[in-house]
C-alpha cells in the first residue's frame, strides 16, 4: 500500500516518543482494512496532526480532541452535555477541591476531590472509576470535556453518613466549541462535576479550574 510503510514507521516513532498524544490508531504491524485510516489524537497534539496531514493527506483521517482535523468542526458522534443545574448539595453531597485544580490546555488530569455526605445514611456514588466532569465558562456554557476512548467499568464509592472521602475526578480540556480551537484555552473556568448515587439521585458541583498554557 503506497504510503503505508512511511506512515507505519511514523506511528511507531510516535508510540515511543509521544505515546500520550495517541488516543486510537491502526496497528502499525498490520495492513489496514480500509483507507483513509482513522487516527485519534489528544487535543494538544495539533503540531503532530499537522505533520501527519501534510505528509499523508490521502491516507489519514484525523481527529484532534473532539474535532475533525483540519476542518476544526465537532465530530458527528460527540455529544455536548447540558448541565442539569441541580446542586449536589440538594442530594446531601458536598464536593470540594483538596488542592487547586490546574491542568494544561489540551491535556487530561485525574485528581482527587473531597466528597462529604451530609445525610444520615450511607451514599454510594456510581462512577466509571472516577467522577465525570465538564469545563464550563462563567455563563454556564459547557466548553470542554474528556475526549477519547474510555473504559466503562461500574465502580461505586461508598461515603458513610456524616463522613468524607477523596474520590478521583477526570478533568478533560478537549474543546467542544470550534471558535475556541481544539483545546480549552488558558484562563479561569468552572469545573462542573457530576454526582450520581445508586438510588438514582443526581446533582452537580462547580469548582474553580485554572487552565494553563
């Protein structure tokens, strides 16, 4: 396949030198079943995407964060979530930062937050291994989230009545607003964390988030 030998060597190089940039890619040790081949990159990896697009324009179909590259438009299957607006405190759960929440533009971060159960009975938080979150602006518009393949385990975090515990949250800064670019730009934003209990109660907690260059 013309061009595939060069692309497969480039992918092998990236797997060694910048593995965190690659979210999904064809197996470099096999021949792809179809072309163009789909390659998913992290939201910060625009320079890598530009190099692949320039060298293999007919061979690659690129996604950077939540957008097609170089078109800069949302991928068809990407869902922009709507905030429910119900505070987690209304279901007896408080969430606060254990340390300042700071993440680089276009990158992802797993960080613990402190979850407190103000109720008189145990609450079990239902997660996929960590609490989910989105990035919002001051008006409450969702502008970013994690984008990429993600395991879907069902993991419960039990918090006893009147107790508190650290729980991990996944912070993603892939932009969902084409005008902002592929990544949520540096600045002060809101991190809105979704909370869901095994009884079906749902709420949201909003914390300060700093996105850096």
